[in-house]
């Protein structure tokens, strides 16, 4: 009996070693084994002998032996399957883009009255899905941009302030409307139009006749029409008209300094235009060169205003000139909150030269608050010579206030 019991123990140990332990190992590697026997499906190009990357703890000492074994096991299986696909491509039944469609999900219900099973596709609740907005995309042949700002400076000084001084208030309104042809829809044409108006009003404590004065009044319309010649160059025609709208007077005098169409200026030119805009829209350059140009200066009121101040002969309302014109406009969005605009304009009839160089630096405090620095340097040889500035003129304005911009895309 003792020999029989000992024999049973030996049989039990042999069964565990030959049957139970292999079944346990197979259960642990069941997922990898099944993956090894699945049909070959090509998904991506990879290098042979490149198993999954090892995971290393950063600053931590972990027992990753189980992870290392799993990575090695999956790495060997992946390498084996990929070698099989390379050496026997006829065994690859599918690639990732040619996999058959998965079976549809169905719902099986019983019908006791008919003693049968009813198989129907699974119903999807339509309320769980947001309907697609199928509105047509509007295409704009003309791109409109409107920019408006109202800036100002103010100072209050009491009567007994130890350094003296006067109260003052300055307001500057700036409106600009651009209407440009959409070049994405019309790549061979260039048609830009701009209407710009500036009005500056300041308190005039030193003027005994008026409580305020106009220090900025500029109405300007410009247009460019061009047809593409090569790359960014266009055969073009340009037009520029500018004047002021309100009357302005000399300080402590009833003498009028300027008024509507006194002065006014019209310039028309034919030539070439270079237009460039980077892909991100941060920089834009427009350069117009018109070797054939006509310029007309206007002084409507020659009774109250001396036309010679504008380069027009005494007693005449207009002056006609033929020459050449150059105009350059450059806009640069340096950062999301800092931008720079510059404009250079020059006309000559080969006897005198007239030029303007304007710079505007904009600093956005928020979406609608900004600080602006504007400088305007002008050279006009047709005006009377002044000892200090000669033929040069200069204006600078620093302001802070509200800014609004609207554009169509």
C-alpha cells in the first residue's frame, strides 16, 4: 500500500509538470500566440530588428523586468511577422487600406406569436448627433476693411500750479475704408481703393478769437488698377486725390489758412506696380512707379487764401504739371500687438520736388485700446522758403484711445 501511495504522488507530480504548467504558460501567452497566428496585414513600413522602445524611469528605480520581457516577446513576434511579409509577400492578404468592412451590428429579438427570432440592424438615436451646417460658403469678389479710431490727450492744471500751464484737450479721429479686389479669385488683376480721413481738434487757449483749433484735416482717396505683367509686377494706372473739409484760421487772426479744395491736389499716373504679401499676412508691400504722371493743384478760394502758399500763381485757381510719381506703402505686423505702417510719396516735374513720408506705429493695449505714434515729414519746393525749416515741414502726434477694425474675408 505504501508503494501504491508513493506511485500516486509520482503520477501527480508528472501530471503537474507535463500538463498543468504548460497550460499555465499558454494561458499567460495566449494573446501573443493568437496574434502570431492571425492573418498577415501590412500597416506601415518599418525596419527589421527594431523592437518596441524600452521605457526608462526618470529619477525612479522601478522593477521593469516584467515590462522588459513583454517588450522582448512582442518585439520578436512583430519581427517574425514582418520578416514573413517581406520574404513571402504572396501571403499578405490585406493591407490596412484594403481591409474588409466589419460586420454590421444587429439586434436579435424574439417574436413569440410567430415562434421565430427577428434580426434587425441596430437603431441609432438621431438626437445624439449634431446636424451638419450645409450653408454655402459665400465668395467675396471685393474685400472690405474698415478701421476707425478715436484718440485723445487731456491735461488739467490748477490756477495755482507752481510751474504754471494751461488746460488742454486734443482729439484725433481717424477713419479708413479699403475696398480691394480679391486676388485669389482674380489673380491677374490688381484693383485697390482706399478712402482715408483724419480730423484733429485741440483747445486753443492762446487764441483770443477761438476756443479750439483744427490741427489735422486730411481727406484722401487713392486707387490702383493693374493687370499682371510678370510675377508680382502689374501694368497699372494710379489716382490720388486729397483736400481738407473744414476751414482753419491763423492764430489770433481772422485770416483763413485753408478750406475745402483750398488746397486740393489730384494726381493721375501710368506705369508699373509691384505688389507683395507674405503667406502669413504679416508683411505687405506696394510700390507704384509712374513715369507718365499728371498733377493738378487747386485753390478754390483765392479771395481769402493766398494761392502762392500752395505753389499756384497769384490770381489763378489751378496749376497743371506733368512729370513722374513714385509711391510706396509698407505694412508690417511686427508682433500681435505692435504694427508699423509707412507711406512714401514723391512727385516731380523736373523743376521742383514734392514729397511726403508718413509713419504710424500702433501699440495695442487690448482688442480696442491702443497707443499710436504718427509722424509726417514733408518736402515741398513750390512753397515759400523758411529760414529754420527751409522747404521741409514736420508733424508728430502721440495719442491714446479706442480703435475698432472690421474686415470681410
